[in-house]
C-alpha cells in the first residue's frame, strides 16, 4: 500500500502547490481579497499536512 499512497500524496501535493502559488503571489503584493486569503490559509495547512505525510511515508519506505 505504501508505494500507491506515496504516489497519491505526491500528486495531491503537486495539485495543492499549483493552487497555492498564485494566491501567495497575490498576497505578497496585497492584491488578495478575504475569501482568497482564507483559501490560501486552508491550502497552506493542507500543504503542511501532505508534506508531513510524505515525510512519514518516505521514512517507512526506507526502513
């Protein structure tokens, strides 16, 4: 199961990053509305969660 989940997490991480980068760019230039700011914060949380899961999966795969 680990290799499939590893691939799935990497794919989800890629998709989240594609949605997150434009929002971060807008925020850095103060061109972001409140709704998009909340979406950016939600995506940042999801990104952190996925990175942690990926790290955990890679650690298990190595051992």
